[in-house]
């Protein structure tokens, strides 16, 4: 059997002897525990009887008694009082060096010392001391004369076996302690620092690239409209006042309009004091008629602004956004005329005390106008949150442009071509009430009812008459900054020839680069379930009411067929201009173009958008909502966005 070298055995014996000496001194001074205390007490009583001293409450141990006991321990070891101190110091220094070498054997301790190595070392040291105490020879305390503490010596073979046993116990205890000890978070992070560093590099690069990528219109959703919660006409908002207001100006080519809406915290429209669901006012002419006179253009809004302010409590003005969206009329103004007008409008609205930002006065692009219109109608009908085939499409005929918008399938959206103009995308992606919609939207600039009059008259030579003008009229038509001669033939208007001229203005024969086109080479959106039901708004409704197609003057909706416009045009075109004005109750500025308007609306629906002449469509001016009526116009969509963003 392997035996320790003699030098090591000698060191082991010295260590055990030193420990016995320390325990002896401790027992002598402080009682050394319960058994040593009894031995010390008995020895003191024996010495007291021998020396004739009284032991008890009146007799206390003194320093001389302690010195005698310590001296007795030293004599037992054969040490002089002075040599003990030097040997103790040397032995203590060796033990400290030995323990220090064992405390943190890991080469990276210098890095980990702030993450828990210090606490680990203290625990190891305490455990080592406990093991050393257990490994030492047992002490026997005799209660004989003088209470001497006697050592039970061990043989050399016992010491060797004890050393091997101690070493084995030491490694077993060390393994158990490492298994039981749990790594801290800092230690785990440090140990896996290399892996974390390697993984973090590609993640950081990917995040950086995603942040730099521009958001295309195809993937963009209108701010605020992707927070709708389940339930018709609701979107989530921050908790606040029980009422919120929004004021939106619609600066169209035919006139200016203002809408004032009141919402609760769930973004449900709530009625005003008079029971109406919105405050709606309009005035003529539109801002585009003030080209070159921006101050006058801004002042023309005062007639709408004053009653709008009265509808909102003054205490809520600072939290009530006021916005203005200009449409095709201002888009068509040349040069900086439109921007000069908008600057004056910003100055006017910015001094009202309402919540205002400069960017809230702008010219809407066609895609946004059409999107707002679609959201407004389907919000009021409670269709948002349903599948796309349960929604309705919208055709909105304004003065300067016409918009078509309806929901299409995701498959159709993925194959959508890009517009030839390269400005607007055909498809807008919206997230509403937990439902993703792909919206086909296109705005046909210069195909609004008032703008297209100029396009038709442009095709007539200066010396020729126009077949769309009723008998008795000779004048000039002005739209924006342009004007055209409008002269009737000797026989008045001719429906067939007027249709030919209007079809030419529609550019129906323009090259189509996609599978399906409407007119002017524009993609139609592919049709589908989202287009099965169309709501036709704005000038379609107004002209149908004027022509008697809609017989109830108080009606907010009506179901008709496109062929109704053709029949009405045939009657109106036979009359002279004075009869047209008196029969239909039109203004002097609109009567000369009434025949042209009805012919164009019929062709736009049938030839332009491909709707069958006998298919039923719904004309809409207002939509019923919670017992009230709301205008079927885009400003409601903008108001929702202003309060939700």
C-alpha cells in the first residue's frame, strides 16, 4: 500500500499537534465547550481545596489561572512559552497559503471574482476547516486530578490510512459541493459570452437593415386605423375624456365643407345636443376658385369655421384637432398657387386655439382620399372586421376626380401591376378590427364631373359647336385657371353625338398593359367579391336627385340602375337651356351642362367601370348610424385617424 513520505507524515503530525494545542488553550481560557468546561471547573475546585482557597460565587478565575493552564498545555507539548508564538505564526501562514491555493483553482478567477468567486472561496474555506476538524484525532478529556486534557495518540499506519481516507473524503465533498452549487446569472453569461457575441452580430445587422427599409404604400396602413377593437365602428383609444371632437374641412373643387364629429372613448360616434350625428355645413365656391388670391381663399372658410367652433365646448378646444384636406381642385392649380393658399389656411387655423399641426393642412393624394372614403362607408355600415367579401365597394365622383375603392383577395393583391404613372400603388393594405384587407384604390384625376366638362369641350374645335350643349346657350366654361368655349348647335344637343365625344374624353381605347382595364389604361382591380355591391356617392346622387331619378328629396339612399341616367339624359338634352334651368331647378351656371353631365355619368359607370346598364346600384349621400345620419364622405375616415394617431 502507498505510504506518504516521511516529511509529509511529520507535517501532518505537527498540524494535528498544533490543533490540539489550540483546543487545549481554548478549553483552558473559555471552558472549551461543555465537557471541557466541566473539566476546567473540577480542576479549579481541586486546586482550590489543595491551596486552601474558596471556590464559589466569591471566587473568580483570574489571569494567573489562565496563564497556569496555558503553561500546562505547553509543558504537555514540550514547548516553551516563547517558541509557541513563532511556530504558530509559521504554521498559520503555511495553512493560509495552502487554503489560498485551493480556494480558486480556476484560471479565470481574476475575471470572475466580482461575479461571486469571493463568496465561493469563503464557503470553501469554512468547509475545509470543518473537514480538518473532523479529520483530526479525537480529544479525550479526563476528569482526573487537575482536569488535564489528554490526547489519544495514533500509530503511523493509522495516520497513513487516515490521510488517504481524508483525501478521498475531500474530493467527494468537493464534487458534491460543485454539483449542489448553482451558477449565478453573471457566471452563465460569462461562460457563454462567446456564443452570445457570435449570435448578436447577425441579429444586429438584420435589425439595422429592417430599420432602414422604406415602407411602401402597398404595405402601409393608415395611422390609427389598425387599432380597431371587435365591434362595429369601434377602435381602441387611450383612456381620457368621455367625449372627443374632431373638425375636418373638405376643400373640394366645387366648394368647401366642414364636418364636426363627436366620439366617445370607444370611438363610437355620439349625437350632438340637437340629436344629429355630425355638424355638416358647406359653402361655394371652392378654394381653387381663388387662384392668385390666397388671403381671400382663407377668409372664405370663416363662414364654416365659426359655427364649427360653437359646436365644441371651449374647454375642449385645445384637445380638438382641426384638419383640412384639399382634393383635385387644388391639385390642378398651376405653379405655387395651391401652396400659397394652403399657407394662408394654416395661419387661419393655427390661431383658433384648436389642436393644430401644419401638416394637417395638405392636398390629399388619390389613394388616401379613396381609402378614407371606403373606411367611412364600411365603418358606418358595421362591416369592418368581417371578411372582405362582406364589405362594399365605393365609387365617389367629385368635381376634379373620381375614385373607386373595394376590397380584393390577397392572391389578387400579390399579382397587382404597378400604375404606369409610378406615383400611387393600386393596392393599400389595412388592418382593421383584427382583419387584414387589401384595398384596390385608384383616383382618376381630371375625370371628376366639373373637370371632365373641360376635357370634353377641349375636343371641340374652336369654330365648331358642342353636341352636349342645349339650344340657346353661347358662353365660356371656366374650371380652375382654364376656360373653354361652349356653344350650342342650331338644333340644340344631340345625345348620340354627345356620347361619342364623352367616350373619346374617357380614353376608353388607350392601351391596356394588364389583363383588365377600366379606362385610360388603368388596371380595374380584377373585380371579385368585394365589388359585388357598390355604393355610388357624391355627384352621382346629386344629379340623380336633380334629374328626378330619385323622387324623394329627403332620401339619403336610393337603388337605381345605370340605364336610369341614360333615360334622363335623353329627356334633358331635348330641352333648351332655359327649360332645363326651370324644369330641374338648376342654377344658371349648371343648366348649360346638365345634358353633358347625365351622359357622362352613364358612360362612366357602364363603359368606364364596366357595370352592366341594368345592374342595380345604390346611390348614397348619407348612411344611417345609430338612429342618425352621417355624410358618406371621406372626412370621417380622416377624423378617426386624427384621434387615434
